[in-house]
C-alpha cells in the first residue's frame, strides 16, 4: 500500500476553510484568494490549507500563478489556475512576485523553489526532481480481478469516515512506521514520516472544517486494520494524502476496500476525480495503476537563488526610509528597528516516555535574530534552561573577572609581535584614515586593541576583540541573550545550570596559546564567520564544528567536562517534558549521544522550507518538521 502521494505534507497549522482561517484577522482579499484556489485547484499544491500548513508562509497570486513566501524564500506553483502553462507568462508572474517579496522582506537574495509542468531554459540546470501526477476518476469501477477480494474484505470489515485520531490510529501508525524503521518495508522519507507524526494535530485543527478526514477499516474485534487520510478541500477533486495497513491484524485487500470506498465517497461529494499525487517509486506507482490511475500533468521541481536589489538600490531605499521617519536616524538605527529574522534550525526534539523537550545550540554572537522562532518554540514549553544566568548582575561579575589580571600574569600584548598586533588592529578596527572616512568605510565605534591586550585575561580579550570584529560586520545579535530575554518576557521558568564560580573556572581554563593562535590567524576571521553563519542557519552541526573548531573556547575542559554536568542537571527537567535547553552549539555533539544513552529519541527539527527540502533530498530519517 503506498505510504505517500503528495509532494508536500501537512504541518501543524490547518486545513480550515478560508473564512475560518481569515475571518477574524485577515482581509476579504485573502479570503477571496483562498476561495479562488479551492475553486480552481489543479494539483494538491493548490490546496491552500496544505501549503499554509507546510510553510506557514503568506499566500498570494500573480496573474494565474500561486505563490507562497516567508522571510527569505519564495515558492512558485507553476500550474496556472486558468489556461495553459507558458514560459513567458510564468516568468512575468515570477518576476512580479519576486519583486513584491523583496520589497516586503528587504532581502537581497531569495531562496526560490518552483514546481511546474515545465520550466524556462534558465532554470533547467536547477531542476532537482522530475515525475508525473496521477489521477483516478471518481466514476472508476473496481477492477475485475479485485471485485471478489474486495467483496470478501467488505464482509469482514466495517468502513467509516472520521476526523478523530484515536489510540487505535496511534497504534496503527506506530506499527506501520516501525516496519519501515526495521527495514521490513521501504524507508519513509523525512517529510513522509513527519506527515504521519503530524496527523493528530492536523485532524484536531481541521475538525470543524472537515476538509481532512480519515477513512477507516475496522474488524469485528474493534481493531483498526487499515486507514487512508484524504483532503477534500479542492472543489473538483479529493487528494489522497497517505495510508497505513496493519500486519498484526491483517485482512487481505483491506487497502483495496478503502480505495473502493474512497471512489464512492468522492463521487457522492460531487468530486470529478481523485488526485493520487506523484508516482514516487515503482511499488507505489504499481498500486495506483492497479486501480486504473492514469498519468496527468508532468512535474518538475527546481531550487535556486534569485538575486534582488543592487547595493545602490539598497542605499536609496534606506535613505528614503530615513527621510520618512526622521532626519536624525542613521541607517544602523533604521535596521535595528526591524532586525532581520531567520528560522532557528540548530535544535533537536528529545522524546522519552511520551515526554517531549528540546535541545538547542546557541551562538554568542550572530548576524540574524531568531525571535519569531523562539516565541513559537516557547509556546510549547514551560521551562527554559541555559548554561548559566544571563541577567545583568551575573554578566557584570563575569566582565569584572575578565578584567582582573592575576598577579604575575604576562599581558597578551607582550606575547605578540608588533606586526601581529598591527594585523589584529587592521582586522578588528577595519579601514581607517581620511580616504576610508570619505568613502564611509571607517567604523564609528572602534575597539582599543592594545588596551584590551594589556588589561584583560585571555578569554576576555578573545571575546572582546572577536565581538568588536563581528559588530563591524553588523553582527548585532546574541542567540543565547535573545532567547533568555524572550523566555523571561513570556513568563517561562528560566534556569541556569552553572553558578558563577563554575563558569569562571571554565573560562579561565582556556589555554593562552589557543587564544594567541586565534589572534595570529585573524586574517581568516571573515572566512570563519561566513562559514559559521551558513552552517548555523542550515542547522548543520557537523559542518559548523568543522568550520569553527579553531575557536579558543572549544577545548576538552570547556566542552567535555561541562557536558556531563549539563547532562545531570538538565535530566530532571527533561524527564518532566516541555523543557527547552540552550547550550553552546559545540555541546550538542556530545549531549546528543549522552541523551541517546539515557533512552531519549532525538530528531533534528526542520523549521524552514529549505531545511525540509534538503533533508528530503538527503533522505534524513530522524527529523521533525517544525
């Protein structure tokens, strides 16, 4: 029986009708857009609930083409709601959509995706998948060779349709996915696994609209033998989303009986056909063809980067904003009012005995804000744990220690050559002098490198100069400080695992030579920061550690010894569930395995469309679509 038939699965949002989604909070125009999509949907991706549930993005139409976007990505559904596809019409619609998203988001580069029957020549090298949609007429009859088996199954099983996910469904889903985990059936792709995992929430959220339904086959003893999940939202068709059947309570041809019932119900609902989605693989396609499925629209999918405005256009935009808001506001102040957001991807779901918590990796300094992601995450938890307190009084004590040199300590400035100090100054302070000022390249706030090297402990000097360098590159955010602030604002139980003495002992254990080596390699800092940023945004822990293992604080004492301490102190809260733990990203390497040893199942959380697509393409298994 095929496990999946749609390109995109459900998420934790809903499949409500346009009115129920927007009546209280959105405009009539948006309601009309959703109604248009439902009325003229041609593929499952035109079902507004499915797409909204997947991405939580904003939907809009340009011409006859449907788009959905959020933050720095744009998804194009290249199947026109009216008429036939043409490269010219698609390119015109995409150009207008791209300009609108760039205008709204202020992004310079968009991560773009498109599905369509075909794509323009310029995107041919960006195509990552090819397939074909398959459909089945709602008037389809049971194939002759299946009539007797279906009739016999019908004498044994009771068929019903519902919107409630019962314990019996939970057991069937667990059995079905367990067979895939043990290699008894084909492995489930990450997005398919997440679709099964999301079923209870999706059904609960759409119970009033009734668009999403379960078609169930029960035996005489009350066992759920097989089940299909269907989307009735599009006016002209039903989408077959997924299904499962039991081997523990096996009844031959139970799946075929459900297919027969599905066609009858689709016809009764006035649907013209059933959308069976993509071919996916030979086994799934064989099942669909057995029932008379025929190929429909061709399908290609592409992924690429689309460049936005030039730097000159950026400057003009910022200048215009400054005139509109206040003649005294600087570009930095304008940008600070609306920090750029990104989906937070450096975190894992930890589950044991049905209790769910989250393990999050932080970065002390970062270019982007994750406030939206954190607020969403914290709505799922009661307790938020950090390495140590991050309040002003605690941080003041840390800063005081960092500037209190021990008697007899040789200042760092005496352990570097004059050439090394000058190079460090150029990197940290940036371009200086008359011409740099005239070109607007000189930083307004510059660190006193020699003073820092003279008066600070090694770890404090490292953090101070590294921070000054990143601030010059407009890295104004701190992941852990932002999470701390939001958790307190939302009234969560906020806890620090280490006291002041423990944290200072770790910081003061950083070897001086590692700090000096990092300073001597300051010409690589820009490369380090860029690689680190990209890996962190992608949630790629291994790549991030590979690009930042040079950091002075990544030592056995700072990382290894503290991991066991964190493990012991977070454990009581994890056992209760509804806890989010924030530790430096480097600690995740060991803590993941430690928690696995403690019986936890860890799944990497995928918050954005790019993360989900990458996981799907790489066939990652232990993931959770967030």
